[in-house]
């Protein structure tokens, strides 16, 4: 839902692939891009995963037009 216009929505249906990020490689790349260290957000013993979306259906609706 668009926070500016509640009559506009975007629905994405997708298949997913979930992979463990044991070495925190993806988290390190994303943290570098955003200028932060995501390890600061991790609790003791927590791990990270990489979730990839493969869209199969996209529906955009604008009832305000």
C-alpha cells in the first residue's frame, strides 16, 4: 500500500529461495552499501539468511485515477 495514497497498491507473488549466510558475506556487502555494520544488530548465536524472490505475478492497482 502506498503510504501517500491508500488507493494505490502493489502485490507481488513470488517463489523464494532461502540460503544460509554463515559467513555473513551478504550482510557485509549490504552493510558496506548502507554505511553500517549489521553485526551490531545480531544477538548472541543468531545467524543470517539470504532470501531471494522470483516474482511470478505482479499486480499494480491505482483506484484513485
